[in-house]
């Protein structure tokens, strides 16, 4: 049976949003993340497909919907299939 949840820090590292897992843990524990609007202060919080992550990273606010849980830390093209960037989608809607 496939896993239905994954730790936040592991997800961030697997989908290449951060370079290291300890960096992902530090960001989560500093309270930089919200899952479905709820503030998160623990790296071990479980994320599932359908959750929306909101966080500030590298000077921009990111809003991602989790589409799938990755099985490994694979190439960037594989990692991008695991989430949908909602901030970019809303900007594209405004331009149309």
C-alpha cells in the first residue's frame, strides 16, 4: 500500500525546494510554513496530496498544492510533478 502522508521536511527536500533536509527542518521550526492556512512550527508535521503549503523562500511567497508524494529525491522534472505552483497559476490567470 502506498504511503498517504510524509513529513514536511522530507517532502521539501525530495521535491528540491530546499538543498538539504536540515535546512527544511530549520525553516519549518522557525514557523515559516502554513499548511491549509494553519501555522506550522514542527518539521515532522505530515503532508498529504491536496494540502496547500504557503511559505516565504528566497524573497518570494510560494503557494503550492501537493499533487503526489515522491518516492525518492529524483531529478527536477520528476520533483515538479509532485506539486502545482498556485502563485504562478494565479499570475497566468491575471495576464489572460
